[in-house]
C-alpha cells in the first residue's frame, strides 16, 4: 500500500511538472509577439553596447589578483550593478524593459536581425574617426 502511494505521488508530481512547463514558453511567445517598439530599439542597442563595455571593465577588475578579497569583490559587484543601472537610466530603460527586450531578440529572428544590424551600425560609427 505504501509503495502504491509513493508511486502515485511521484506520478502526480511528474504530471504537475509537465503541466507547468508551458508557462515559460508562453511568456517567451508573449515577449517575442510584443517585440521591441521602434523608438526603443536604438536605446536598447546603445544600452547593450554600453553594458557590454561596463562588464568587460568589471571582468578585468575581478580578474586582477589585487582584487581577490571577498570585500573587494563585493564592492566590485556593487559598482557593476550601479554602472549598469546608470547606463539603463541614461537610455531611459528600466531593468524590466531591458530584460524583456533581451528575451525578444533571443526569441524572434526578425527582431534579432534588426538589433544586430543596429548594433553593427552604432559600433561602426564609434570606430570611425
């Protein structure tokens, strides 16, 4: 009897797990269906480029042997978070918007192509004198 109850609970748990999996897929579909508004795409691309640069600098600081103490690492993480928030504020984006737009370019090929083209254009402008 006990074995039957345990097996039954296991099957029920697995069934509930299967029922719960479409939710993330549904939210991904909603994010890609919503897409990125045209007026926000450039701000998102600029933020993405700037955040990438912020992360590169932070990673170099994290790797520095002088910065290996826990308190220094924590200060560097705080600085990274603050720098990312500053970039988002400069581009008039919230963290939630940035995350949603990141999901949109990950899930929607057309959005990804538009985003990649804009990033290439913006980085080419920066590279040219």
